[in-house]
C-alpha cells in the first residue's frame, strides 16, 4: 500500500498535496506551485465495486500517483464499499453513489449532479458497469470520458459495445495486449484504444517481518520450498488445479503451498486438499493484510488461473523477487516470460503444472535467475509511474478534443 509519507519527485509528500486546507510545500517555490496548479486536472474516477481486488489496487495507485503531481481526484463509489473505506483512510475526496445495475438511470442522474458539483476535466470509468452509468452521466454533463478495460473476456459486437465505445467513451485503455485484442475483435476502432499496462509500486512490497519469522509462524522449515498463491477463491483462479498438481508430485518432496485469499470455493478447496494431499501440504490462509511478508517468506509464486486480464499478483511477485509459475492465459501469459522470468503452462492442466513445479522446487539457482529477470522486467515495463504517465497523457488528449458531441 502507498504510504502517505512517500517523497514525490518534487520533494514534497503526498500528505502535503492531499491536505484539505492547502498545505505549504516548502520544497517548491511560489512560481512552481502556480505552474503546477495551472496545469493540474480534476479527474472523477467511477468504481461501482463493493469489494476490493486487483482493479481497485490499480485505481488507488493511479489516484495517488496523480495526486503527487498536483491533480485533484474525486472517487465515486458506493457508500460502505471497501474502496470508500480505503479512500477515507487516505484522505481521498469521495462521493457516494449506489449503482445497482448497468441500467440504473437514477444512479446516472445522481452521478451527473456530482459532475456538475465537482466540474471535472475528465471522467475515468473503471468497470463495465461504470461505462454505462458513468458514460451516460458524463455525456449529460458534457464532460469527456475514458474507460479502462481489465477483463480478458470476449467483447460482443452488438449495440451495447457500439453505444459505449461509439458515443459514451472517447478513449479506452486495455491493461494488456490480450485485452486490447478483445476490444479490436469487437470492432472498437484501433485509434480509440491504447495499451496501458497495469502496474506495481515495489516500495509497497517491502516486508515488515523477517522471512524466518513468517515461515516459523506458518510451520515451514528452513529447507522447505514454499509455494505461494494469492487471489480470490473462485474457479477462475484455478487453485483446485494447484492442489491436483501437488498430488502428482513425489510424496516425499519437501514443499508446502500457502494460498492467501477468500471466496466461495474455500470449503470445496479444503475438502479437495483433505482428499488428495497429506495433511499440511496445503494451507488456506484466508484474506491477509501481510502480502509483502508472505512474498518474502515464499520460494516460488504460483498463479494457475483459467483466465486473467493481466494478473497483478504475478507483477507483485516479480517485483518482490520471486520466480513465477503461471498459466499462459490472457495478459498473464504476456507478463510472465516463459524460460526467462518464470514458467508458463497450459491452463487447467495439473500434469503440466506439476512438471513445472517439480523442475523448480529443487533448483534454487534457476529460481534465482528467474527472480532477477522478473525484477528487471518490472522496472522496465510495469512501474506505477509509467502507468500514471500514460493516463495523464490520455486525459490531456481527450480534454483537448473540446466539448463532447
């Protein structure tokens, strides 16, 4: 998570820029402050989700990066949502609008009032539901809108797609080439789409506890190879495939798997682990707030997803210096470079996953080589400042187009 005391490139702190009464920023001269204010934008971000997952992580990375550059962010989300709570903790300006479904016209009218009150330069829509509700509100308020597409699902060629990307949204960012391909296949014009990778901030992944302390707490020996999976316990994440793969490994192999996350499949996964594996081979840890400590304590990161728009958890593992074994699906198959930063396997194939894991569990030097290459790839492509740069350019581009037709 972004710490409010993080220094910015201008030498000030996020708490200074976000101060509600306008803090004094000693590191900047008066002229520099005026220039920053003159070039600053107001962006309204619309996120209807009530839970907090990888998409919300990216929204907050973006808002905090923009705030460091002097821009004003307003988050529109449902009251009581996880994002609303995080925004309050971090001092982010928030407006609460309940968005029950895609056709909630009352929500669109409430959001239009928010736009009239906040006078944004651009509206950023972060989900499919936001595209409809926020897109209508932005059009009614005559404010340009941009969208981010995060899911690696087929986008249908129909009136809905034509309306969103032909009338409501001026530009759309795809978080991976695979996701952008889905948009192009649906007929969204190529010059209206842009690849903006999801990102990670390595400083947020600095562990608090020592590696040994975490391993001791969770019962892993010093020589045990610890495999780590992070994500919601839902079929798409493929943790059942991981359990089946572990059942195919040598029973004497000194390895354990930790799975951090919660969801509707928890009971089924626990039952499968009891049926297929010796006791203790898999530990379901539930939702955890200490992901950096878990990454520091593990030896190998595993992401056996059946579908992924990108797979931010894999980016976090690479940034933390961990080799990755993952399914070659969607953007995940583009983030992890097979044979360089990790190993890619076919989805839904326990045998292939077992072979990849078996080849790395006892090969520390190869894991180390993958880890070093992964860190370098994050630095080259996936840092949060690169993402903020790209969205800032997008905002200025659509704002420069004038009023929405």
